[in-house]
């Protein structure tokens, strides 16, 4: 059992279903070699900043000001930007950095470290059950409109293509449309969905889903939950109840508690996500709609503010447009001059 769960700190259209171009198994429209290329405007911003720094023979006050302005402009956020600036000033002094090229190298290193890039680490890796027979449970949370249900479908599709036998639980019983949407997505990606009538106890749905997973030989269960605001205390308690049911039958679960965050809402999303992290604990984040915003720097703010890894990012609307987050590739793409 993950010790960080619960009590320890750590609008999408409900009827919108993808068209025929999004059939199960379709590969992402974004080539793997350019999987972060959709962040074109952010890449241009970081690329210009990179060129300016590289062209500087000495580190000046004007260069520091431009660097700070660029980070804020990319939605890295005041708190994270301030920390980065302090860290870079420290390194400039301690390592006797003199040129813009040296400063840029330090910046890229700090950004990658911020995203969890450490020797031997794979921050996007999911935690799976080690029991036999295995049953891994992923609990997915997020406010309405964040792309939560769509992300669940994309994740289910990805895991299925990797050889897992996936089953979904329609734990969002608060909205009838949410159940319908998940069922439609399940049909689209070829994954069964366990559900009950609207208004049913979500815990009962999860119980049924666990039994169904064992009966059908599924090894991954992904649980959808009601889109909720952190101020809804009763819904937070409901989430804790769901986790207790999971742990009753799968003591090592829940294996991942993933929060879906909409990048287009920028810093406002962090206010909600921070409360979730404090109240229930998170193991990772899925960032959606990065293809719809120029604020790619938001990823750094998420990693810094929440202290959990970014597991996946949404790169488009197709069912294959969900890619594991790789810190080095992300930073390298943002600093590309292409």
C-alpha cells in the first residue's frame, strides 16, 4: 500500500465521442521524434531566450531580467520562476559561471531536475501490482472539464496495446452523462466498463469492478471518479471510501492516484491541485490540452508545486495522443531553435 495516500501531504462535453479517425489502435498524429513539437509558440519563446543567452559573452543584469520575463511569459509561474532564479544565481556564484552559454546549460539542467530527471529515474513509469495473479488499480481524479474521462480512455488504449487486459469502472455516478461517456469510450477502445445506475454508490461500483476484473482475468482496473472541487468535503470523503474498498480486497492498492489537469487553465489549476495533493496525496499527474496552449512552461510549475511526477501529457484529440512524459526530451524540445 502506498503510504502517501489519503490524509498525508504529498468542460469536456459529456456526449462528445471521437469520430472514426480515432479508432482504437491508431497511432498518435504527432511523430515520436517530434512529440513535443506541438508546443510551437512555447518553443519559439524558449528558443529565442536560448539564443539570447547563448549570444551573451557575459552575464548581465539585462540578461537576468530577460530570463525571468521569459519564464513568467511561458507560465512557469511566479513561485517556480523565483526559485529557479535564486538557484541559478547560486550556481553562477558557486560555479563561477561567466558566459551566457554556461548559464543556459545550468538552466536546462535545473529545469530537467525540476521535472524529475535523475540518474536511473523514470518519472513517467507507472506502478503495477507485484501480486500473483496481478490486479493493478489506478484511481483517476480531476475537476469537470479537465479531460479526465478522455484521458482514461487514452490510457486504457495505451495499456491494451502494451498487452494488458484492462477494465474500467464508472465511479462517477453523480452525472448520468459521465457513465454514458465512459461506456462509449470503452466501446471505442475495446475495453469493458463496469457501471451501475446514476446515483448509485461509487464504492459499490468499484467493488463490482474488482470482482469482474478477477473473474475476467483483467490485470489493470482504471477507476473513473466524480469530477469534483476540493471544497466538496463529502466528495473527498467518498474518494477515501473508494480507496478503503480497494485496499480491503487489494492490500497493496491503490497503485496510482493520478490527477488530470487542464493546461489551458494555467496557474488557476494549481490552486485546486494543491488542495488535492494536501488532502489525499497524489502519485502523478496527467496534463491535458497542452496542444491548445502556448503555456508549456506550466509543466514546470506543476512538478514544482505538487512534488509529484508528470506521468503523461495529452498531445492532441486522437485516442493515441497520450505520451509518457520524458523530462530531457521536453526540455530539449523547448530549447530547440527549429
